[in-house]
C-alpha cells in the first residue's frame, strides 16, 4: 500500500521547506497523513485486517511524535501544517 511515485513527489513539493528538502518534519507528517488516510479507507472494507491495523497505529504514533517535536521547535510551522492538513480541531 505504498504511495505512487508521482503522488509522493506532489506531497513533497507542497510541504517542503526548501528546494532540496525531502525529510523535514512537515514532509514526513504529510506523507504519514496520506498513508493513514489510505489505511483508514482500507479498514472500511477489511475490518478484520489486524496486521495492517498494527501498522496504522505505529504510523499514528510516529506522526504524533513528529508533531510534538515540531510544536516544541517551531509553533508557527506546526500551526500552519496542522491547518493545511486538517488533522487537529
């Protein structure tokens, strides 16, 4: 269930901090959010897929840690990212 290359490149271009950026917290959170959304749709069809559910929980935990780090380091970048992704209320 990996992201398509073109889709991944589009997400990286949208959320990157500078021209050569591929690993900033913003990019990582955006990619994880996309994969989490895909897995959420997957579980609507396959409710008993517990192995993939564990992977989903690991991704959610990783995204939470990255967001916590970003909030501590740069609250402005955190708020703009959360607003653009629409992941917190």
